[in-house]
C-alpha cells in the first residue's frame, strides 16, 4: 500500500456491474466453490452491513479544514483504500494476502503492507480503489474477489483516510501473482487469527499530543525469512480479525487516538 501515491489507471475487468453486498444474484462462491464456513462468514459480514457512508463523513471533516474547496476534491486527495483479501488454507483456516514493498521506494521501503493506495480520480468508490491497486501491485484480477465488507477508515497522522475493504478469494489456486517490481518485492500470506494472539507480538509505547498508545509488531516467519507486520497495517488487521472472529484481541490494543476521526 502506498497512500502517498496516486497511480495512473490500468484497464481491468469492470467491477461496477454487480453490488458486492447484494444477494439478488449468484455469488462467486456458488460458481467456484468455497467451504460452508467461508460462505457463512461472507454472508454474515454482508448482513452486518459494515458499509458506511464514509465519503460523507470525510467530506464534512475536510470541508472544515479547506472551506474554500469543494468537498469532492479533498475526498480524492486525502483518501486511500487497502484490500484485506482472505482465503482458506487446506486446514480451513483463514489467511490474508500481504506484500513487502520494494526496497527502492522513497517511503516505507521494504515494509510489509496490504495491497492498496490512494484514490484515483477514475475510481467510483473505495472498493474500486482497493481492487484496482491490488491488480496493479500483485496482478490480482478483481473478478476473482468477492467483496463482503468495507470497514470504517483509519486516519493517518497526515489526515489520510485509509479504508479497509474486505474481500474473499474462493479458490486461491487460481491466483498466480504478477508483481509490479517497482512497488512490490514479494507477496506472501499470514493467518488472520494471529492478529488476535499475543504470540510473536511485541509493542512500543508511543505518545501523541499527550495520549499514550501502543504500536504493535507481529513477527511472521516463513522458512528462513521473518516478516514484520506493524503500525497501521497491524492495526487494520487487528480490527479485521476482531470483526471476522467476533472477539477482541488477547492483548491490550490501546489504539492511536488519531486513527479515529472523532478524536482528532
């Protein structure tokens, strides 16, 4: 995810032809399969109606800071989306697709991130942004992803609203990553549930305007390599795991106040 970059548009299969939250048409699960547990999870997330009118919320906030500008322009400039792409492994456990950013990038080089980036002027909504960026970064065809939820945004220190879009791949075997080497060094996956556990986790206490919060680090080892998932990416995955598994983490989260717009 590069929230500081607005990428140029690439051509990819249209995603606006179906509502990701609609049950009026057959879902991808009916076409490509998927365990009963995963199908029920997708159904529950849709029914919980976790899609909010986020653009309206952000436009109100931005209009206060930029009263001379239209509401639409700040939304485009100060908005990003990431894709939390879930699939089941052979044991039926949920895993999430992650990337390691290129070491040649000028910002956040070599860090672990979710696929995603800044809103493009041609994106119709946050779902479009997340799917487009995943396609550009790792070659994930949007037609393979069933979007099941859009969570509330996380706000960065520089007031960019990062919106997590939750999607499901019903058949992971059909996905063959094609990496954009200018942005992504590698792609891997991790158990979603690990972001609720205290194992392989550490924390650092930070301060923001007198408010103490924790910065979490999760160490995920694959063969001889350790991937460190931390900061905003870790926070988004803690939230996503809490929503999916319907329970809080087993550790004290103590989120940064600036992540929530009402605390800014």
